[in-house]
C-alpha cells in the first residue's frame, strides 16, 4: 500500500490521529492539516498537490547535495544486501564506519583524528558532554565538571542537549536540566552591541562573558565551553571575527576544553569542510550530523581531538557509553558516498569562492533595502533576514515573531520554503544552489516581503 492510494484529506486525518510532530502546536496543526511533502528533486520539494517549492532550508539544514541522488540510494541498497546491520560492541566493527572514520580524520582540523558515532546531533552532544566530564575524572580532576554555553544556543532535544542549549522555552518544558551548565551572552551584535561599539570590540566583550563565567565558578571547576561557530536555530547569529580567537585564548588560558557544535555548519556550509577551519579554531570536540549524509540516512559523528583521545585510551578503561546504531553500516556507506560527491563536485570550494559571495551580495543588494528588513547577514550558504517595524530604531512588530511568520507564509505560498525563528527569517539552502537559484530565491523572498508588508500595514 502506498500513499497514492490516499487523498490529501485522508493523509491529514491519519496524521492528526496518530502522529506527534516535533516542535509543533498540535492543536493548531490539526485544525489546519499538515502539508504532505511527497517527493523532491535537486533544489526543489513537492507536496501531494504538486506544488513546487524552492527549498531554502536544505530540509532541516542537512540536504547539502540536493534531492534525488541515485548514488546515495544505490550505496544504501548495496550495503543493505551485503550487511544491513551489525553493531560496534563486543570488539567488533564493520568496514564502512572504519573507512568513514579515516575520511573524517582527513578532512577535519589537524588535531582531530577519532570519531564516535550516533544517529543524531542530539545524541552526539550527549556523548560530548559525557566525554568532556569523563576526561577530567580520568585526569584526576572530577570537580572540573561545569560547562559554559550560551543563551539562545541550540544543542539538540535530548535532556542533555536541551540543558546544553540556551532556549528558555525548552528549559521550561524540561522541568529540570542537567546540573552545572551555565549560559552566557550570545555574540549577536545587531541587538546586543552598545551604541558606537565596533564589531571588533563587541566580539571581545562577548568573549569576555565566557571568561567571566570561568572566573565566577573558578577555573578548577570548569570542564568545557560549548558553542556553535555560527548559531543556527537561534537565528543564524554570526559572531564578529574577533570573537572565536579570543574564546580560544581564554579556554587555553584556563585549561578549559573547547567543544564545537557543527551539526549545522559542518560539511561545507561555511565554505570549508568545517567552520572550525573558517574561523581558525582548534577544538577538542566537533559535533556533526545532518549534512554528513545529506539527510539521506540518520547519522552523527562526534569528532574527538587527540588530547581527549589519548587520556581515554591510556587511562580510561571501559567507556560505558554507546548506542545500538553507533557506526551503522548502511548510514556510514551513505555518508562515504555523500562526502565523495561533495568532494568530486567541488561544492565546498564553490560555496567559498562563488555561490557564498554571490549569495551575500544578492541579499545586500536585493533584500536589505526593503522597509521590513533591519539587517541581512550571511556566511557561506547560510543567511538571515531580520524583520523589523522600524529600520532606524530596530523596533519589532508585536506580538514577537508574528511578522516573520507572515513573511514565511507568503514565501511558501509563492514557491519558497523559508523558516521563521522569532523575528528572523533564516536560509540554509542545498550547496548545489547556483547563481540562478539564488536569483530565483531573492525574487520570491522580495515578493513575500511586499505581500507581508501590505498585510502588516492593516494591523
């Protein structure tokens, strides 16, 4: 039985009766009915009614090589026929995670050479938290267990991921976070810079918030700092170039591990394999997932630096942690083929040298001047549009976030899939986008802004 046997209304009714969606107001969804996405090709997705949408979010930050890649389906099929599953427990391994680990070590920053697998970025951040704290126990410093994160950070939806993240609404629903995690200011100059403060000075001040948190707790109590190189789900917050070098200096000064969450930025998004390379960061761990397989299979990879690995191997004994699907052979086969395609087609270099700069220029020239837009910003193929009521004062529409939702709805109605986060429109398209695709996106976004402005004037 296939979905073609069902009408849209029937699928919506079944969805409402049995399917709980992530990050969803279920009453609202069930009144409206879910949009049913049925197929996709290249940069486009299609719903059950045949509507074509240019996907500005690469699924959920992940479909970097676009849709409909037969090579990934063939890699999965071949691996399923040969060995659909075996675990990585009991002193066993399978070929694909072995070869994938080698490949990841080759493209990762030079001090990062080991990999621990899971099925999602949330799981990988859970592992990162456990590993960082376990490291200090093995080093004879169990009291070094506090982790510093940032407000509005997103590090997943497990209990550990939610606790590491800085989303207030998620903390409220959690009803009790993992202890000894604190959150400091985010490096978001548009809203947090002081009058007349340069980007450079703001970046140093934002980094100082990390140092202040270390000093408040005592360096002998702080295990690690965790951060997204570019804050993704929090609204594509791009730090000033002064920020990360200073954070790295602070972590080294106080002997605090530096953990990067690259679930969104990894595998070409910023114009390098990893944003660690874009910002010249030497991390102790890098959390990755999403674009590792371009979303074709669920897989995460926590990349672990030599310092932690050496202690874990030499002093650790048994590491009592792991997942049934750690190093799943089919997912790893798909990841290997996905990385091969990214490399073969030069997508990382294309983002760095061609489409990334063109994307930035197009947003500035065609979107930034609109009356509803307070700021546009981008890095690589990752961008944000701030929706404001008044460009000069940065005043927002009320209730908070409502204007961005209006823009989003008009964008989707006009063939452009965008995401609204608070008062921010965010873009993270497939890396296969060309200059023509970027032009198409800007045209549709511009139309959505015009239609939204007309609606918002009626308030």
